[in-house]
């Protein structure tokens, strides 16, 4: 999931450099959503592993 967030972030940067602001905004929005989902899943995973005693 983090990989996809980074890919969309890079697409947003490249699109912004070439002046495609609509595509850049869309790719940046997708990257933000994927990164937040990744963070939530990582925290949940850490909490579950901590409660299991591993």
C-alpha cells in the first residue's frame, strides 16, 4: 500500500513539473488517501501484535 502511495506521489510531482495541474492534484489526492490507509493499517497491526504478546 505504501508503494502505491509513493508511486502516485511521484506521478503527481512529474505531472506538476509538466504543467498538468488537474492530473497532479488527482494523483496527490490518491497518494494522501493511500498513505492514511497505510498508517491506519500499520497502527492496527502493531496494536494487535502487542496485545498478542509477540
